[in-house]
């Protein structure tokens, strides 16, 4: 199991991720294949669902969504002792949500707020105008929710930030 965790961590965190992994994040079939490949040979079962009408995201959104998801998956492998990991990418008119949930051992978010992984996820979310919430408790698993403005709102926010 440890060797598989190291392999997944290296694959997930490598800047040179497999071809196509960072492109078209909303492509459900591609995501399911990628997740199955990364978790093959482990006891972790991954489910990916897409809600709403997937669409193109502004430059930088795909990559940051991907890296946040990879960090959460790596944390699940390394720390959570989970059997299930669920990923839901949801699009609506106002926002894009990435929900990441495991049924692992959980933790107290206040005790880990300064951990490298959580800090990096928050930095990535801030970079693209999003926000992250972490809900976890010992013995109850972890849910990470990333909320991003929709494509239309993102363009407006980028124009506002450039004007300031």
C-alpha cells in the first residue's frame, strides 16, 4: 500500500501530469478513467459525477481545479485510511463547485489549518477567485468544497481586479 501511495502522490503532484489530465476537467469519461488508473490496485474506490452542463473554464481554472483535487486525493491516500473517495463537479449559472469527500478517519480542521496541503489548496482557490471550506471531524471523514464564480462571473471579477 505504501508504494502505491507514493506512486499516486508523485503522479498527482507532478507538474508534468499525464497528457490530457489538466485539459477538459469537466469531461466525465476522462476523469473516471484517470481516477480509476490512479487508484487501481488499492482498496480505495473512487466515484466521479458531473452535475449541470459542463463548459469551458477560464484559463487557469482547469489546472487549479485539478491540483486541488489531486491534493485532496493524495491526503486521502496518505492520511485518511478511507475506502471511498467521491468527486462531484457541479456547474450552474452562478458558480462551479468541486466537492471532494472521503469516508476516512477525518481530522479537526482547526488543528491542521496551517498544513501545507490545506494552505496550498486555499492559495490555488484564491488565485482563481474561489473559496474553500473544509468540513471534517475525527471518525467522520472529510469534505472539501471549492466554490468558483461561473465563467461569466469570473470574467467580470478578473476585469474588476485588473482595474483596481
